[in-house]
C-alpha cells in the first residue's frame, strides 16, 4: 500500500504527481509535451533515478519514480524549475504548478503494477483518445512494443512482473472494462489527497532529510530494508527488534516526537513507540546492544 509520506531512501518507489496552477492546461501543445519529456530525460540522467512509467495530461502529470540514491526532492526541484523555465520562455506567464509536487511512497508490488495501468488509461478516461494505443504522451506504447523504449524509461521490471507484453495488454484491457480488481488501498479518488490525512499533515512537518537518514542508518546496521521498517504492522503481536531500534533512533537522531515516529513506522501510536524506545534502552539483547553502539559511534 502507498504510504502518504515524503520520506525518501535509496530504492524507494514513489508515485509523483502535480497539477498546473489553478488547474489550467499547461501541456496543451505538442511543443510543451516535448519539453516535458526532454526535462524528464535530463532529470533521470542527472539524478540517477529510474522512471518506470508516466502519463502526461493537459493540466497535470503522473510519474512512477524509483529513487535509487534517495534524492527525490532534489530531482523534483530541478525538474519543476526546469519545466517552469521552459514553459515561461515559450509564452506561459507566472507559476506553472500549483505548488510542491505530491508523492506517495509505494511498497506494495501489486499496487505498483496496478498504478501503471491506471496511469496509462488516464487519457482514455478523460476522453482525450479512444484507446491507450492512441495516447502519445504516456509510457504505454513503450510497454506495448508499439514504440521504441527511450533510454530514460525503465520497462523491464514491470514487464517481467506481468510476464510478457501480451499479458500486460490483457491486464490493460481488463482494467479498461472494469474486470480487474484494484489492490487494497488503491483509491483513484484520493490519489491527490492521501487517505491518512492526519499522518500526511504530520509528515509534512518533519525534516525529510533527517528522518530519511535515520531510517537509512537503521537499515544499514540491521540489514532490514527500509521499506520493511516503514511497513504497517500485520497482526497485533508482530514484533521486529529493528523496528524498536528505528523508534529509538528516530526520536534520538532526527529529534521528532514519538507520535510522528509512529506515523513514519507504519502508523503506530505514540504509546507503542514509547514502549519500543524503552525496550531498546533497557534491552540486553546482544543484537540491539551492538546496533545501538554502531549508531552512537557514528559508524552507520
């Protein structure tokens, strides 16, 4: 399920989207669309990110981004500034986007695969084209084999998940006719506003760099992937020592509240985080002791 948080780390997968200011059409011409694609290509190369899918609409865009170096914010800052510069040179006047881009962290494979289909059907649902094959400004034609795959677009991983291009096209048709069930947590009506609005507001107050660094530190010393640390608990008794360590290290190094740490760690309450912090402080578990020493010594 996508987490409505701005935290980033190496290997994180994000659904990134933004609208034109006042929802005005900003990509209404082929020239503007070509400029957008050019900036996408430059951003992928410059910041070493992987772009797995995209859909460009007249007044908004969707990107499926894998942040290989944990530098999503820097990449999108460059991207937004460059697009704005080019469009203003072409005659647009004033702000291009409504504000900061929106991004949701996606850790669930089924959600990630379904998101690709949803993006590719955007122009069809909007009545801009009759079929996805007719859409020139999405990644669908590359996935279908109708157009060459540009060097800046990564299609191999999701094609492997579907099996073949033919299987991908079958999935697209099932999605189009409503025969394909959406995974848990996928709500098209709320993509722009994450479903957990309160955690999202809290998360926006956090220092992305500090929290991302803290999670990356814990991941390095424990060997537990960051996405596992951030995953919501499955079952009331699920316990992971690395999550105890993450709760302690977030409140210690990133200096955030226990409530905010809980939201980052899969929506746990402040009381649960408090117990995890105390457990880490008092534990005689050799692993936790070793991990704490490595973090405190700065060797992470």
